[in-house]
C-alpha cells in the first residue's frame, strides 16, 4: 500500500529515542523528510546519523518544546529545512515523577502540563499557521491510555485527558482548513532507557507480575508498533479519519 508520504515534510518532537525515534524512522522509510527535535544534542545527532545511514532525509533542531519559544523554534526549523510543513507529531511527554493529587507539588503540575499538553498546543499553533497557508496538513498527538482512564499521577492523567479533548476540538475547528488532527494512545511500551526499562531493572519481579496481570498479550508493546499506526494516520489512506484518539495498547486499557 502506497501511503503517499514521499516528499512530505514532517516534524516529530522528542525524537532522539523511544516512540519518537520510531515514528521518525517510520515516516522516513515511507519517503518523508523529517525534522528531529530533542533537548540533548548528542543523542539527537546520534539518532540522526543512524537514520541517515539507513537512507533517511532528516534534519535536527536542539530545542525544548515544553517552552513556547522552543516549540515555535522547532516548527520554524522544519520550515527552514524543508520549505514547508505537512505533518506534525507531538510526541514529547512524561509524568516527571509526579504522584497522586495530594502529593503532587505546584512545580510538578506546571512541569507535567507544559511537557504533555502545552508543548502540543504551542507546536500546533505555529504549525497550523504554516499548514493553513499551504492548504492543509496533518497533526498527531501522542497521548496515553491514561488520558482515557485512571493513572496514579494526577498531573499526568489530567494533561493526557486534556490532549484527548484538544484532539477533538482541533479536528472540528481546523477541518475548514483541511487539517486533520488525531491522537494515538499507547499503553505500556518498552524500549532501552525508557521508564519501563528502568522499572524492570529496578524490580523485575514486580514488573513481571504487572505483565501477567495487566497486559492481555503477556508482553509490553514496542515503539515500532506505535509508529506504524501514527504513520498510517499521517497518510492519505487515513484521509477521512480526524478527531479520533486510537489506543495502541494490546488491550491493556479497560475503558470503553
């Protein structure tokens, strides 16, 4: 199936490792030109070198999209590199160690909201300006199944629920500009250096029990399994899909 992504200009935030890296690689494999962003220059350039060695057309921008200035700079860097922007994938996120409502600090609330929700808002605002001028585009927010149901971190749950609402609002509002907006909600995804990798190394018995009790397929998901769904949503084959938040969780989520 031709996804018709060849030559498209894409920006994937938080793309030096994990899910973001896999999304960038999947889009590049389909012929898209991809701008990679991260806060750390060394990891970002290492990822870019690996993708270029595989034939990808990628550029990089060291920036923190959890700030408004950093988010705007990421989009501007993509336009400088490719002359336009067709696809935005808002991947940056994380709980930041914040816990339950009565334990989370003011600083944790601000950090988690900026990282998960506001980064998507700020990147999207600038991207929409570019996409409106060119007559359309596609935005995908990387959400979480915990934007649909309970999680132990109050700030993270609220931020991800906000992304679910943002996805629907943007999809309806921006349809007149031929901009599609969708969300992808991964479950527990395992990759080197990620949160589940760290938890597994710290307490393998506890994590093994979680896998047995909570993951119906008896394993974690992979970044590539998320990336394949995102790539489809960015393609013309998904041209009538907008406003949806699609779980990619192997049945882990219990929400209807």
